[in-house]
C-alpha cells in the first residue's frame, strides 16, 4: 500500500500545535504542508499556552522552535511527554554548529524529529504525516477535491428528496 492510499483510509482530523515565537511562518508552513488532509493547526504564543492547550485539547503533534535558553525548551518537552506521553514533538531550528548537538539531544530526550529551518514543505508534510501515522495508526484523512464535495452534496440532497417522496 502506498503513502497516498494509506492516507485515504484514515478517519479523523489531526491536531497540530505550533509554538515558534521567532518565526510566524512556521504556523503558516504547517498549515500549508498538510492543507489537503483533515487537520487543525493551533498556534501558541508561549510555553504556558502549549501546556494549557495539551491539557485541555486533543493534540497529536507539537512543533516547537528550539530556542535559547535550550534547557527551558527541553524542560517543556519533558512536561509535554509527562502530560501526554503519546504526543509526537517535532523541533524546528536553523541548523548550524550550535544546534548540531542539540539535534541529537532533542531526539534522545523524546522528540520525534528535528527539522532545519528554513522549512522544506515536502519534508514538513512527510514528517507530520509520519508522526501522525505513528501516533494514531493512519489517522489523517485526505480531503476530497471541491468538485467532489459538490457532487456528494448534490447526491445526498437527491437521496433525501427521494426518501421523502417514498
């Protein structure tokens, strides 16, 4: 079964929480990367908002910007994993000599992946879909094209009309 056919079998929307105070494009990129799938992208403005959100909403994937102080972000990762152990956390950050060792540290501490900035939308999409699949066993649903929705709506209305006549 190929990647696309797996996605057609999935049922529920995936919730992706994003905290990247340095780059508002991260939220936009996450939304664009998976716009063809049933998903919700939740932007957060602080570490406290991240923790509040995961305690009060179902969140499947968290995207965090790896920023200074690094230990604070790693503490946030630990807190996320205590509250919702099954959530997948993806770190994003420019990749340079300073962040090279942090990449491995993040993975060792429980992050699912580390993606370099600027974000490549195809890589982000692949990572988000794989993280969701790992977490929810094929949960993403690809949205139908707009024409199909119109056709489907028309058929539903026709069925309701014919059922009412009978």
